[in-house]
């Protein structure tokens, strides 16, 4: 149970990093 929660937390962090990467890429292409 604890490992499942840890895994979900890591996936959530990856989602945030991926989102920031997309935003930064969009900013570069828009410039």
C-alpha cells in the first residue's frame, strides 16, 4: 500500500515536469 502511494506520487511529479517541458517548448517556438 505504501509503495503504491509512493509510485503515484512519483508519477505525479513526472506529470508536472512533462507539463513544464511542454510549456517551455511552446514558449521557445512562439518566440
